[in-house]
C-alpha cells in the first residue's frame, strides 16, 4: 500500500523545511519569495524595497495556509475580566455620584475638587492604562472615558470613609487618546484587610456617558505586584498595609483568585523617591455582556461610616 505525504507549501512552492515556520526556510527561499513579489508588483509599478523587508519580517508572517495572525493572536491580549465595582464606586450606583460633578475629568487625582480641598498623601504613582478595542481588531480604543478610583494610604475611600467622606480625591476620569492611553497622577494605594492591593476602573463609550453607571462597557480592577507593594509599604503612613499584605495572596483574594490576576497584574517601574509608573493594557470587548459594576451582594455601606474589613472591594 502506498502512502502519499502532504507537503506544506507557500505561494505554490514546497517549503524546504517542513517542520519550520515560513520565516525559517532559509536565505534561498526568502530570496525566491522576494523576487516573486517583485515580479508581481512590477506589473503595477510598485517598488519592492520596502516589501523586501516585510517579506523577511516575522511581524507580517503568513502561515503556511496563507492566513495572517490577528493582533490578539500575536500579542496574547485577552478581554479584561469583569469585576465588581465594590461598595464604594462613587458613580451613583451606591450612594454619592462624583461623575456628575464638574471637574471630574482630570489627570491629577491626588487632590479633591469642587467644594472639597483635601490632598491625599502617599508615595507618588502614575497610572497608565492603554485601552484596546477587541471587537474591532484590537485597535486603540480612542475616545472612551475611563473612570479610576482607589483607596488612600490608610485604606479608606473618599466620599465614604470616616475622615474622607467630605473629600473626592483619588477619583477621576480621562478620555483615551488616539493610542488608547489614559494617564492619572495619584498615590500608591494601601493594602487593607481582606483584599489584595488594587485599583478600580470603569470604561464608558464616551465622556457624555459617564453620568449613568449603567452605561459602563467594562468594569474591572488592576492588581499591583507584591514585590513593589512590599517596598512601598515600608514607607511612613503605610504601616497597616504590611500586616494586611502578609495575610493575603493573589490566589486567595476574592476578586483575583479565579486566575491569580493573570490579565490584571500591572507592570510597575520606579522607586519610592521618584514615584512609580503602573501600566496595564486593557482589552475591552463590546460584543460581550458586562457583568461587573454595582456593590456586591450584602456589600452596601453608609456614606458616613468607614469601610468595614469584611465588605471592602
């Protein structure tokens, strides 16, 4: 009985190294590919100098079947998990609504605004979130409004916690630029009892949509890496965070435990003196149903009382 072997081909030519990718077929194969494309484009009057580079570039590699990998396939980007906004969102879904106040669209969130004038103290932090539109080929999600909020150095939340209920610092909105980037100047948040150090955010279609929390197209949280947290929490003012962090892990946290915060763990650079830059790329898919937002079941909190250790998210 004879057996017929099916050989992999590219543009009608048999690949000399059947077990290798197209870009690993050797110089002779690459030159032949380039000359073939020059011949084809010569009929249209197109120069082949730039194309020759592209033919040998892994970033534009075609598979043996002729398909081109999508951005998500090459980058490994996934949709950001939907998470609870917790009991202290300040978006009107559970008490006060900072998103209806003039001045909420701002980059520096260390200070309060409007009728409040408090300043949040702590190690400086810059938060860079890059929004990606997964429903449209992983292009930058230009124009979306991103609302960010997080706890203080002491572990409380403005607009809710005792001593900060009259403040609205550590809350703000930015509009994504043409690269999908929003940037906030803030302070490094604490680790309070029962939760891994984190930053909350909601994504809205545009600035006009932020006045109704039901318009959010994504609600999630940024996880902060342990090694950086341990360094920051050695600073004055973060004393309570040291013991709280020692009693929690990403795998035991009630938000990040499902996957250890795999797609939510930020990249952090910097130091205590100059401050830190916290960065995360956020994949938002508007074709899927949102499932976050709002307080958790049984997790409501009075606007005039401090957050309890058992219900802060």
